[in-house]
């Protein structure tokens, strides 16, 4: 049976590793410091996923909850990239439904990303087909008052902002100004970025994420319903 690692927070060494990697993004340096990466970044990230998994299972039992699948790889695929640095200077985990390479894009997912100077939390539809976003806009137009009331509380009042690639030519609609950041996008996500703070170095960081992710459950289900139409 695999050993379960308890999440006790990240360490200053994890943040230092990311910052050092920016200046030393080559194989020899990484190989020499891989033990730091494994201990201070990879293992805590997997432990954090394991800690959050019961709450995320309650949001959607279909989520991929295995830590080794949910956590990103630090190795970059440089085959088709102008940037030939072999390692990423950020790591993240996602909670998403495990689908095919194309189908996953139409369903929402959660994420947490950690860098050398900040961390970000978020959830959204990142690369959906046009029909999914059309359905999302239609769902908003059916119950605009409810959508505004709830998203104001669970998104904007919690410090999240709305993001996603905007259309060059705005889509005509009769919705008030509040809704335009939500409906004028090819993909839609909500996120917030925070500077590195003491909360990151405590086991309580998992509780901070859990509360935020659970607060976004209504919006997750709203987006998922649009994907299923």
C-alpha cells in the first residue's frame, strides 16, 4: 500500500527552489537539486491533493483524484516551443474529469498554481467549443438575477476576477453591464492570485483552498450543465 504523506504546508525552500530555477534552468543544476524538488515541491503537492480529495469527491465523484495524475510535471515539452528551457518555473494541480484529449476542454476544472512569488486558485472552462459557451450564455440569460446574486457572492466578494480570451467583435445581447465580462469570452474562468504569505507554510493552507473550492461549487455545476447540453 502506498504511503500517504500528510500535508504540513510548503517551506521557504520550495519557494527558493523556484526562484533559483529561473536563473539555473538547465539539466546539470536540476539534477543536483532534484532532491529539493522532490521533498519540498512534488511531495507536498501530492499530499495537498490527497488532503483535498474527499471534499473534491463531494463536489464531483468523477474528478481524477490520484495525486500522481492531478499534479503537473516539471519537465517541459520543448519540441514545438521557442522556449527551450527544460523545466517549468511553476507547478500546479488540477481537479478535472478524466476525459479524452479533446473532450476535457468542454468541461470545467479547478486548479492551484504555485510559483516563486505567488500562488493562484481558480476554476473554469479553459478551451471549450463555441457551442459550450453559447449554452453557458443561454443559461445566464434564463436566470440572470440568480446568476448575478450568486456569482457576486461566491466569486467577486471572495476576491476572484473573471478571465478568458475575449472576442474581438462583441456578441450582441440585452444583458446589463454586470454580465458582459462573463458572456464576451471564448473561454471563461475565475481566479485570484496572491503573493507568497505565511498561510502557504501551514497545514491550514489546505483548508483555505477547500473553502474557496467548495464556495465555487455552484458555478462549477453551472458550467458543467452548459457542457452537457
